[in-house]
């Protein structure tokens, strides 16, 4: 019997990352759960999932990124899948140019862009040895449309999309690199931004082809598809209920 694959999912104590951890576990993949702050939630999820391990660490810190990967490889002896899901935003109206200051840009880019890059560079040597390796970056529909929680956030996800293409070109054939671009997904992401959530939810329910907001499980299903899609690399898969066509 071949040994089961190992997946490291950043930011998986909550929301989309937690759903990805559950979905990959259901496929027999051993998962490594991570978060920077919500340690208890991460440990509880790991205790619930067979073969799972929790590793605290901030992806925007290079030493932490290296330690997260090293701990995963030490525990399981291999790494086959990296899901870069950890993300940060600030809710700033897109027309409020002054509020999107240097601090906001740095804060968001440090996690969404630099954090993703640091996890990839730490994981790449191990992924190259896997034989069936895959990276999935969690992007956003705001990467390609004039919408989103803030301008720095949308631009950071555009950077993630292009990083996905650049990495696919460099890491093939050993490692495939793809991204999922979710639309509005019901998670704790919107805690403290209930007005934004409610108005977006109303608009989406009334105007988009599938007439509902997304669930973390919708994104997890697309992530699993890309993990197994042996002839797909450098692609961004939209999971937004058809919002991009209206
Ligand atoms: N919800 C949506 O509508 C939506 C739409 C498009 C894209 N996305 C993307 O989906 C991803 C997950 O978001 P979500 O909606 O599931 O939000 P969430 O429930 O708030 O989850 C975010 C996760 O990231 C972790 N995290 C944040 N900063 C981190 C860091 N520096 N290092 C490690 N972990 C970190 C959080 O844990 P701690 O804070 O405790 O560390 C948490 O586990 C994000 O990349 C987001 O941009 C979400």
C-alpha cells in the first residue's frame, strides 16, 4: 500500500482553511493545520481529524514559515500539497484613498503576498521530492474585478494570481501550482464588518446566476479538484456562483 499524501494548509483554524482540512482528510490525505493566533481552535480541529497535526506560526515571519514546514516534514516524513490560504484584509471603502495608507498596504502584503512566497520557498525542496506535488493558492475574485474589501487587498490577490503563473512555469514538471478565486463566502472573515457582509449578501442573492453566497465547502471542493488535476497548472479557478458573468 502506498503511503498517504501530506497537505499543509495555512490559516486552517477557521473558515475556508478548516473546510479544506476536513475535505482533504476525507480523501485520506494527512493534514497539517496552521494559524498565527487562534491556537486553541487549530488544536481542536487537529484533534478531530484522523492523522492531523497543528503547528502555530505566522506565515509573514520567515523563521516561522520555515519552522511550520520543517515541523510538518519531521512529523510525516514528506510533503505533497501546500495550500496557501492564510490571509489578511482591512475593510476600507474603495473610494477612501487616504485610508488605504502605507501601514494597510504593508500589513496586507506581508501576509497575503510575502507570506505565500515564504511558504512556497520553504516547502519547494520537499514538494519537488513528492512525485505528485501541488500548490493551491487561495486568491479572490477581487484580484480581477474593481471590488473587494480594500484596494490593497484586491491588489495583493492580483499579485497572488500572477505569482501562481510565475511559479507554475518555474516549478513544473515536479510541482503544479494553481489558485482558487472565491467570491463571497460565509466565514468569520466578516466578523466586525457585518454591514459589508449583509449588503454584499443581498446583492449576490438577488443578482448572480446561482442566487446564493458561497460556503467554505464550495471552496474546499475546488481546492481538492486542483490538488488532483494532473494536467492543470498555472490556472485560477473561479468559485463565485457566477458573479463574474453579471
Ligand atoms: N470569506 C470570503 O468571502 C473570501 C473571499 C475570497 C477570498 N477569501 C480568502 O480566503 C482565505 C481564508 O479566509 P476565510 O474567509 O476563511 O477567513 P477566516 O475564517 O478569518 O480565516 C483566516 C485564517 O487565516 C489565519 N491567519 C491570518 N493571518 C495569518 C498569518 N499571518 N499566519 C497564519 N495564519 C494566519 C487565521 O488564523 P489567526 O488569525 O488566528 O492566525 C484563520 O485561520 C483568505 O486568504 C481570504 O483572503 C475569503
